[in-house]
C-alpha cells in the first residue's frame, strides 16, 4: 500500500491468473462482511494489480484498515477502455482532474511504452491543492517524454506552479485538431468545460473520450444504479466517445 495523501492510497494486489485489462477499465473490490466498490485499475503492470482509492464510505474505510498480506476479493476487469491503441500516429491531449488521474495513468504508461508511435503528447493535471496531485514521484520521468502541465485551485505551502482550473492549461497546448485525440477523466463539470475547449479548438466529437464513473455498483448492468440516460455506465462505459453521449452529457439531474 502506498499513501498518496491524507485520504487517498494505492493498493497493490497480488492476483493469480488475472485476465488481461486495458486503460480505463475497473475492478470490483470486496471487503469481507462489508461490501464491494468499483475502483479503476490505475496501472498497466500485471505483476501487482494497482488501484488508487479515496476514502469516501464504509467499504473504503475498511480497505484503509487493511495491512500488507491481508486478503480481499476482486472481480473484473469490467467496462470499456480508452482506445489508445487505435491512436497511433496522432497527437494526444490527456486531461485529468483530481482522482481522475488514476484512470489516465494507464494511458500515460501505454504511450510511454510505445512512445515512437505517437506525436505530441500533453498531460494536463489539475487538483484542488498541491497535496491532491497524485503520483508525484512519476512527474520527473513523465515530463522527459511528454509535456506535463500542472495546476491547483488553491496554492499552499511553497507551491510555485500554475493556479486555476485545468482548462486554463490549454493556453500552453499547441495542437493540430485534425490529428488530435483528447481523453479525460475527472469531475463531470470539469469534463463539460474540457469538452467545450476541445470543440472550440476544432477537435472532432468522435476523437474526444470521457470516463464517466458514477453510481456504479454491480458492474454487470442488473442493479440499475449506473443508468445514465439511455446507457448503463458499467456495461456500455465507463469510457465513451463524446459523440456517443452528446445528447445527455451535461444534462442536469440525469
């Protein structure tokens, strides 16, 4: 287990014969006698299955009490994925807000493993404050091979970087819309404005992808908790092209 900040931790799980998975998919983690929660797979490594968990409820409270060597349940992988393997030869702009970087991190890892297959790559990361910036030990190596840009809403301590919402980082991005793919994960309001920014810059709806992770509970489309308009996020998502959910994305109370 790796402590990211006061309410976020990374869990590295030893799992025998775990199926292949792709960036953007998730697993269901089960704590005995408590229940289970959907958690994104936050790394491509297969020797230890990585999940980044934020403390938000009873199940995650029990997860945070576990010690090295304890046993939990896992089922998956579930859901759709970011189609990064189909984006070879293109420029890629990745946008992550807060815990959304957990979904985007496997995409970063895939690109770095296949760096020659991609053009310009930008990673825009926003957080409420500096302590909310995840995976900080990776930034130096990432920044050597792609263009990493960070911002926080509220600077604290000795923060000397950008201040503001993540979409303000687009002023540093030079993109060719006809050959650019955008991928994002974060709070829905952040993604709403990020989609608008991509569209204003000329990126096509079909080349904008979002991870919509909310209300998932069973992962197999039977409980109905994750219904989003005409889709179920756990079965038809959580990753969608913007063109797929354009009529319902951003609709209040949906």
